[in-house]
């Protein structure tokens, strides 16, 4: 079974904007925070907002307090005015595409035009649009309803932004044939058009389609309808738990399955569905493949694979700098990374509930065992460092204390804004500090402990190692953007956005390749540097494969990214054998 995810699936621009606005609201506006009606049509997101004490306001009270965000679908102008008169601070989170339709209707209503709205009469967006039509708005859902309308001297035709493009084309043809003087505005969102076109192409290329989204989401229902029109099985589900209601024999027998999602479906729900189908795929395989998949996942969940990567990177850095005494330092790097990564997940795992629910469940289930493992690994690393000398011990101790304090409140609330009381509250700190910590234990610890006077090349090797880890961590941050955003993390990916973050990582990786090439070419380091260029090349290829949709967020992708460091160690080992 091969699984494909539509590129256009998940949050559209308007929904993403609305969700981000409401998540930022508690820190930026007067509390309590409300949304007027459900912010978007997705029960999981609404449940999440409720857990953050952001509640839904269904009716306007005589007197209110706090802040109300207008839902992404928009509201009639009289509703917005009523909220202001009730003394609420009103923040308009209406999708800009919907605002465009509102503006068209308002402008023409002032000129006494009738407004024919192609859409679902009970949909919140359509109800909001009607409010701008000055009692001359008509909602149409079929050609028959169009034909039943009186003939207007002046009229405009607009569409609900998530309307079916094929039906709107039929409306345009009808209007051209019967009332060519009507003004037609194609107000269907371009995201909707792309999404509908893609699901049709996807359905024609797979054996079954899973459409993920809220039951009351109109655009999600339309995606399901379009997929079914191609004649293949198409299933509308809200979350991965709904897969149980589907005939698993149909899914298991499918060679290719496509996943798409409505405009209000968050990435973490899509990811859960993908992981559930991935697990189903594994169950179909023979025993040794199931065992291999379980082993891979286990190594990643326990961070053993990550720690092996740190050890391999330490070994490669030692060989690049010409050190023959490497084993204890490799072991220290492994133990430190093992300990810190486990503790990071144990103390700051809220984002894992969205980004990787399986990991969150694993850490909750084996919390005590993992705590013991983290303490044992960290303690063993410190003991080994102490046997090497006071300086390695103190350096590792400081690094460990910094790692332990990352998620801890360090500054009392009375001294500083509550927003920056922990190291993790500093925007971008996670990505940068992980890279620096890895760089210290893999590239600096050995030369600072063994060399009387560290060479300036050591600094460049540190930057190379830290750069690789930065690219690795920032890439994972890109995959986890929505989950991190929900829990308030401000990673590099969130600060820059996905496209700019990917561009930055490509530049960094190209610079790392160039640095190794120049250093090796001018004999500043051994020719091993030429071969280690393959490490940033692999990361660059993985980034490109992700961008093109060839590799999706999965166990396979995570494993390949972490394997990059094992590759560096393997290359260094082979180099040592022949030299």
C-alpha cells in the first residue's frame, strides 16, 4: 500500500489566520476571549480552544466584557455592531477572501443591485453575506432555484468561497444564456479551486480516498462528493478513530490510498490519519517487516537512534580534527543527547500530543522507566567526563544544567513579563540551543579536553556540526509547526514561516558543503572532509523530497533524517580503515 497526501490538504490561508489570531488573543487583548460562533468547522480545534478557556459566544448579551473574535466565515454587519455596543472589543478574524465577497455585495447593494449568492443557505458565511445585501439577497443551491427567481433589472452573482466550482460554472452558463446583463463575480477561493481540482486528480490515481474534516464542513463534504464522482470508494472522516467504521478489507486491499482534507482540518489530524494508515500498512506485511518497523519506531521513540547519531557525529568530528582518542568522548555525546532528549520530551511534551501523539502516549505510559533511563544516561556521562578530567566534567555539568533548566521557570513573575520566564520562552531558542549543545559535545569537547591550545579549525568544525544539527532540528520544527504554534512555542519555523525556513536551511546546507570542500581542498583538514560533504547533501535531498511531496511526515522520514548522522560516522569509520 502506498499513501499519498494532497498538497492542498489542511488549513487554508483564512483558517490558519483565524486560528493564529485566536491563539494570540489571550496575550494581546482583554480577557476573557470569545469567538462569535464556532471559529471554524472542526470539532478538534474547537475542543482545543475550549481547553484554553476560549469560549463560543452564541448570543450577544446586553452587557459584555473581554474580546470577541469574529469567526473565519464572517458575520452580518449588524452582528458586529451589536457586539461593539455590548462593550466587547471586536477583533475581525474573517477570512480576507470572504471580506472580498462582502465588499462586492455591499458596494452593489448601495446601487440597488440584487445579490444572488450561490451557496448553502444555512452556512455561516452565506448568512453573513446576506447581511450586506440590504434585504435584496437571494441564496441559490440549484439551477431550478435560479430559474424560479424573478428577473432583476440589476443583479450580481457571487459564490460562497467554498462552493463547488463545477456547479458555479453551470450557473455562469445559465446566466450567460438567460440574463447576460447580470454581473458575475467568481468569488470561489483559489484555494478551494485548487483543492477540488487536486482531489479529482488524486481520486483518478488511487484506489480509495480518505477525506478528513468536520462533518459540518461544507468544503470537506464537497471534496468527498468530487472524489466519489470518479467512481472509487471515498470516505469522509473527522479523525483517525473514524477509520474503525470503514471496511478495513477495502483499505487493506487498496494498493494506493489518497488522503485529502478540508480547509479547516489541522495538520496534526491529517498526520494521525496518515500514521493510522501507515500502521495498517505494516500489519499487512510479513512478520520480519513488522518487526523491523516496530524496531525502527522503538529506536526513535526512546531516542536511542538519536543518541547513536550524536555518537557518530562526535566520531566524525574527532577524525576531521585528527584525534585518535575518541571513544570516551563519543560515549559522552551519546549519553548526553540520550538524557537531554528524553527529559525534553518528559518535561515539555504538550506539543507531542499534536505533533506525534504516539510519542506522547509512549512517554506517558513509560514515564518512570524513561525518567530512570534519562537520569542514568546523564549520570553515566558525567562520571565518564569526570574520569577524563575536571574541565570535561564541568563543561558537561554546565551543559546538563542548561538542558534541565530549558523548560523550567527561572525568573519570578514579579521581575519580568510572564512571557519570558523560561529559556524556552525565548523565540527560536529551541532550535539554536539544541544545535549548540550538540556542537559542543560532538565537536568541542574532544579538542578542548585533549589539545593544549585548540586550533581555529576547531571552531569551524563546531559550526559544521552545529549547522547540521540546526538543519535537522529546524526541519523537524517545520513538520511540527501547527502543534508548536498551539502550545505557544516560537520556533525558527514559526518565526520565519515554512517557505523561508526551508530556503534558510538550503542555504545553510550549501554553505556547510562549501566549507568542507574549501577546508579539504586547502589541506586544512584531511580529505575526509570531501566525503563528509555527503551528509549535508543527504539532508538537502530530504528537504527537496519533502517539498515535492515525495516524502511525507512519517517514521520513514524521521529515520532518514536521523540516519544522516550515522552516515557521517560510517564514512569516518571507513576512512579510518583505509588510512
